[in-house]
């Protein structure tokens, strides 16, 4: 099986392995020292036990250490709209990529009927219109609705109209 491991990322001189808390590492890092950060901690933003990472102040920590065109990727067990607003207010252009993930037992077999879950990867690119501070609430722009959500909403609207017509006639 070929993949990322075949590339031996740990042999790349740019890769540095640190064994410390993420918060301590970010606080000790030089400003604008990372091109990209990829985060897969707990269940992502739904795990509010890690509020220090996902709050506007926590996201500002990431912003501080990213270079001008920096990228922050955050894996999450599901997409949460309120987190998208926090991410935007912290000075990032936000996009959420969702993908199906099957719920499984520890032995790897699907639970029940193999219920499909939706996991998310939040992509945040630094916004240049924000000089490092958190954007006040009144300036929040409504995040864009993903195309798949628009299609689902439209399909549900058409089904509801069809049911209403059948009930009337």
C-alpha cells in the first residue's frame, strides 16, 4: 500500500516533532513561523473540553504563528456552524469540507445498519483585512452555505410541496 508513509515525512528536515502541549508550543513559537498547521485533536471543535484551542482567543494563537498566506486545517467529528463564525471572527477565510464516515465497532464492523456520519475538515486561510485582532461581532459576514446543503434543502422543499399537493388533492 503506497501513501504518505512511503514518502517518509519524518525524514524531511522541515518536519519537527515536539512533545509538549499545543498551547505551550504555540505560545513559545515565533510569530509568522508556520506556512500551515494541521490539527486533529480529540473530536475537533465539538470537543469543548479543548476550548482553549477553538475559542476566538485560541484561534488567534494559530493566526499569530502562521505566515502571511498561512493555512490552518482542523479536523472535526462534524461541521458546526457556530464554530465557522468563531473561525471567521479570528481572522480567517473559512471553508468546510465534509465527507461521509461510517460509524463502526472497535472490531471495524459497521454498527447497526452502518449509519453514515459526516466528518468535516475546516480550512482557514489568513485574511489580510484583519490586523491580528478578533473581528467585532457586528462585522460578521454570514458564512457561505455549501452546495450540497443547498441541494438537500431544495430537495426537501420540493418533497414538502409534493406532499402538500397530495394531501390537498
